[in-house]
């Protein structure tokens, strides 16, 4: 027992946690624990986050309605999802960066040697992202649902939902074996780095098509700026950074002794195609961004989804 008293020791432990991670640790410890049967992987925090994001998305939708956006229109639903995604990616990045900087960077590293606050922060971040993926997939199905027919998906919806499912499996399996969490978080960081500006850009694109927004004279100029910033950011993340991140993860998991020891080979075989698949799947967006940077703004890039 702490000689200075329980409250004093609890305060000291919290002060040892990086400032930006204290809310993550506190929220994760506060949330009800619900574990996956046969494991100690908690999904209670993920379910809580999924519910919060559902409420947030519906709230954003009604805010748009109040500004004159068409009720239940595809563009309105898409715009509200972009607003929720900006919240998710921005908040997540604020936790991912200090978490990655607080430990030695080894993609296959085991979680066990780390202090309890780091374990809780890691589980909180991956649980938060898992909750977002669950919410996004469920809301996509709900918003595409037609009574008597079922969900009628758009062209990219099935790939979009599939990507979310595979991402959930990656994070959950890393938490299950208590290793490889750094590989997951490094991929999450690079993937989310361009997401806030990407979703702002997509949101502004939808604004241009709204009758209630057409009187805003500076909106086209704002769209041009947002498109250029997004294109440059996306190209940096996907062309300059991502291949090196995924390449290093591949090397660490497969070609190092500690990687083969800490991550089962069968799991590495499942993880790596997902990593490279997302990279190659981003090629159409890379080409669009290169074209935008080279020739100026391109209207109507489509709705490939707010998370790529």
C-alpha cells in the first residue's frame, strides 16, 4: 500500500501519463468491460464509442437539415458522415501520436512489458477506432436500407464495408495476442493523417451542390484550397510515407527473429495482404490527387468513402 495514501498515489500515477493520453486512459478504465467470449479482449468501450458516433452522425444530419439541406438525400447523409469522420480522425490522431512516441518503435513488439497506462491507452485507441468502424459499417447499411428490399449498396459500399471489417480484425487480433499493436497504430496514424482535410474537402464539394449554399461567393475558392491541401497531404502519406511504413512492418514481422517469435506466422500472412491491399487500393485516389496538383481542381471525384 502506498505510504502517502491511495489518492496521492493515484494522482502520481496519472501525472506519469502523457497529458494527451490521460483522457484516453481515464475513459477506458471508466467504461463498462465486455469481453469477447474465450478472450480478455474488451469490446465494451468500442460499443460505447459506436453508439456515440451514431448519435453524432444523426445530430450532424439534423443540423444540415436546419440549414436547408435536403432531408434523407444521399448528399446530406454523406456530408454528415464526413463531419463525424473529421471528429474521429482528429481525436484519434491526438492519441496515436503521443502513444507511438512514448515507446520504442518495433512493429511486432509485445504489449506485456509496457506499463499499465500504456496498455490502457493502446486498448482505448484501438477500441475507439474499432467502435468507429462498427458504427460506420452499420450506418452505411441502415442508410442504404429500403423497406421490403433490404440494403441497396452504391458501387463502392461493399469494398468500403469489407475494408472496415478487415481493419477491425487486424486491431482485434493484435489485442488478442497482445503484440503487433505498434504496427496497427502506425498504419492507423498514416491512414488517418489525411482524413480530416479529406473529409472537409468532400464536405465542401457537397456544399457546392446545395441550393442553400450557392449564394456563398467564396465557397468555390475554399474548395480549390481544400482540394490542393488534401491532394498534397494524401500524396505525402500514400506515396512517400506509406510504402516505407508497410515495408518496414513486413520486414519486422517476417524477416526478424523477434517478429517471427512474437507474431504467429499465420497471422502475419493475414495481416500483410491487408496492409498492401489498402496501399494498392488507394492508387485511384493517388492518380486523382496527382492530377489535381498538376492541373488544378477536379470537381466530382465521386463518393469513394470518407475513410481510405
